[in-house]
C-alpha cells in the first residue's frame, strides 16, 4: 500500500466519529424499488383506457411472499385459472440480486424453524424440498444446505469480538445477572398459555391467545415493560432495542410490549437434524424461497406489470394493469387478492374506507430501511479467536450489522470474492422525514450510512477489498407493531376480506415477517377455493 494513501485513510478515521472513509471512486448503484411507480400512483394515477380486456378466475396483485403463497396454494390445490401480477419488484421484500456468481438478498435474509402453529410454512417448505420428511412432526428433517451452519453470530463489544449478540465482554456481574433473569423469563413465556387454551405468544399471531391478561401488554411500550420489571442493565436495554429495530424497524420505546415479548417467545421450532433456535438461510436470503415458489407455477400465469386500480364489484373484482411493455389491461376476475402493502393499496382501491379500513386512522407505521450489498475481493483479516460469522453486529452501532452471502457455501477454501449485506433500520426521527432525506441523499451520504458499521469493525482495511456497492432504499420497508397495534380495527376488518377481494400481506398482522405474509396468502387462497 502506498504510504500517502494509508495516511489519507487513517486521517479520515481520526476526523470522523463514525470512522468514515473516502469512497475513492467505488462504483455505487442506488436502487429504489417501487418508488417511481408508487409516487406516480400517489401524484398522477393513470387514466389510460384499456387496450385489452381479460377474464380470469383470480387475479393476484403483488408478488411478495403473500402473493406468491396465495398463488402457490391455489396451484397446489389444482386451481389453474389465475394470473399473478408481479408489481414493480418481483419478490417484494424477498427480492434478491447478484454480483457475478454471488447471489445476495435485497430484503429478508432468514427464516426461523417453523413452530407447530406454522403449519402453512411447514406445508410449503415440504413442497419445495426444504423439509425432506416429517413436515408436521415436532422435529422435521430439513435440507442440510438450508440450515445455518456456524459460526452463526458475533458482536463487536467494547473493542472485542464475542460469540452471540447479547453483550457480555466488559459487562459487570450485575448486568449479567439481569441478562440471565431476562433469558429465563423469556423461556417461561414460551410456554405460557391463555385462558382460551392457546399459547400466549404464537406465530402467526392469528394463532396466539386472545386472553385479555396477555393482550393488555399491548398498551405499553417494550421499554416501559422492561423498566416495570426492574431491568436497568444498559447492555440488556441495548439488546432489546436492537432486536426491535432488527425485526420491527423501530425503537423499543415505540414498539408494543406484547410485540417485544413476542419476538422472544413466539417461535419454538425444532429440527431432527439441527439444534433448537437454528435458522434457515440461503445466499440470497428469502429470495431463494420466492424462486422456489415461482418455480411451482406455470410461467404463463405471471404477468410483469403493476396495478393502478382495483375495484370490488358485485360479480367479483376489476383490475386495471399497466404492463411492463406499456399496455393497459382491464382484468375482470371472479376473485381478487391484494398482496400489496397497505400504503400502496390505499391508492389503487377506491373507497377503501368502505371496507372498514380507514387509510389515515388505521395505517400502520411503515419503517424505512437501507439494505446495502458490498462486493469484496477477498476477506478482511479477522482475529484468530473470532472468525467471521454469518451475522456480524457492532455493539451500539448505527446499523444492524451485516450478513455474509457466501457463508453457506460448503468448500475447503474461502471463495475469491464475497458479498457483505449490511442492514439499517432508519428508526431515528419520523419515517416521513427520513423518506424525504432518502430521496435527496447523495451516493456519498448513503455510503457513509451503509458502510458505518463495517468501517468501525475493519477501519482502513475494508477499503482495499471493496469493489462495488448496491444500496437498496426501502422507504416503506415494513409495518412496525407500535403500542396498541393488536386492537387496530381497520386491520381486523381487512383480515375478513371485502366481498370477493381478499387481502394477503404482512401488514394485516401489523408487522412484517415471512410467516405472517405467508399466512395471509394462504388464507386468501382458502377463501378463493371456498368460492
């Protein structure tokens, strides 16, 4: 390395609190999936007359996990008269990309072992080959290549890497005792039952207990609950807040205590060939599952385009579609499945408030995110005692850490290149203000945020490996389960459907994970099959 360049990098590190490094010509592509189409819907909806009319049994609008699950279930049951409209991004939050031969996630990147309540997930995983046998037993047998292998996660805590995300290095005995009390309490809650015989916390949440004793936890924030339970340890509060940002996109002082506890207590899947708590993952995250679902369908039932109007009628549903090649279609369907996020659905469904969901009063908080994929030549050096893990997090960092796309590659030596996927839930400030900033932010500003945790971990050593960067900006990435979300009457109404228009998106649960999106897609398919 040239001495002058070295001095430039170390000077940059010394002058910035985040450890910002100059980009030095790094190629950056900023990707805004759905933003242009969404803003057109908001500001200038299409009035083009249709150039073609189609009639179909069921039209499914949106190709995220909810829409794909609805299409998959219908197809699996022998229902063939369907058309799946892709929307502006195939796969939605389960989308992926590729640098050469290395696939990577642009959104969700793992799936926990499904619990006994998640029969819809088990059925799907069996059909696509991820569960190889005993899908509905307590301990199914999973495809070994999908099971996350170690080292699973690590935390850069007080200057040193440690195993696990709960901070332990440099933490005093009192804090560790509080951490253990919290872990024990969460284990107890995993087995808690409501008076109705259901688990207090279950996934999907439609299977959780409706017992008021448990649901009243939705009236206070997760932070308030921790304080109420006399948890004062800063490391534990950071960990609880990190988990809320990671799964819900918002800080723990906004997240419902019920949702905060649900994060730790709801999932309890097992495997015959893996330890409890192990995750399922692929190099491109949940995009692999999305591809598997699409592969179960006939390619002819997928149409590249976006809906700009969706209207329930006495006979069914009318959909107006702008195709990728510029045509305007009017589709008359016996049934419609709206698998779009609700902030989009409100612009294409006239009089949506007549369904019982008021777009202003009942809209969940939608959190903005960055998902940043760094292509690296080689790997930055790691301490011998702390090898690179699949998930790597910086204690009190601005982001949520990064996952390694090539981690699941089984080979004798490391590949010549890899991709680090860094996640940022932009929870500081109001989401609308953050979205406005994201629209105007330069590539340099986005880089500073995207690379912040990586630079804190690797310093100037990172730059010698960086080759290319893609930043995916998701302005409305996910619904956040804020205080009171369980009693949202608008979401309750949409879960019942509106005539022959059925809704299939994780927004219906008030928070965004694969199991919830898949549940509503599965339910929508059942309603179509029931006529």
